[in-house]
């Protein structure tokens, strides 16, 4: 059972920026952004047995950009 008032919404924002050497240098400074939302709850099956449960997890691609260097 889910304990009363124990649900938390976790929202993580991340951005990945590429910095590549050598032959892939033309893709350097390209980036990808994502938002990750998850509902987390504390449950108890038996007394003293607490568990942290991820109820659902949604990922939203915030955007991406590709910067091509000259040459």
C-alpha cells in the first residue's frame, strides 16, 4: 500500500552537449535537451519494510540543435 502523503514528483532537466575530437569535430557543440518526470512513492508491505517505488516515468525531448562547423 502507498503511505498517505508520501508521493513525490521528481522532475529532472538535462542537456547533453557534444564535444568531439578528430573526424567528428564537425558535430561539436551540438546538443540534446530532455525533461524526465517521475512519480515516486514510499510503500510498506510489512511493518518495518519500506520501499521506494517509481510509479511512472515520462521522458519529453525538449529539443535538439546541430551546429555544423565550416569546412
